[in-house]
């Protein structure tokens, strides 16, 4: 069971890498947000006490068992007009979430 807490974005972690689609984490991994084509969602999600966000599996995990890599994002697959699948990535890897907006 997860508890979701919404909080305002911190200015230092508000940027998404260009052309990135997927979940991004703050540099301390205590919060995360959605990136869509390099634009950051206006919603910031916070992990509960003693957990941090793991972009590789797109969820908050026990802080004692995970080393936060700093600002990172997951990879999201997109389908082109030709029907082929491409991936956009800017660090991190793993399963992509869905757009929360």
C-alpha cells in the first residue's frame, strides 16, 4: 500500500532533460514527477518517510536498500507513425509509468 503526497516542485529539480518522456526523480530521490517531451508536469509526488524514488522500477523503495543516483529519468517507449517503437532516454532505465495529467 502506498500513500501519495503532493507537494510543490523544488526549483532546483524542476527541469526534465530535453525530449524526455517518463518519470523523473529529484536529485535527492525523495520526490518524483512526470516528464513529457522534456516538459515537467506541474505535479510533484513525494515518497513517504524512509523511502526514496527508484526510477528503474518507477516506485518508492526503502532508502536503506537503494543508492540514489541523483537527478534521473526513466525511459518511455513511443510508437512512430510507421508503427515502430522507439525509446527516449535521459539517464536511468526501467519500466515507464503513465502520464499523471
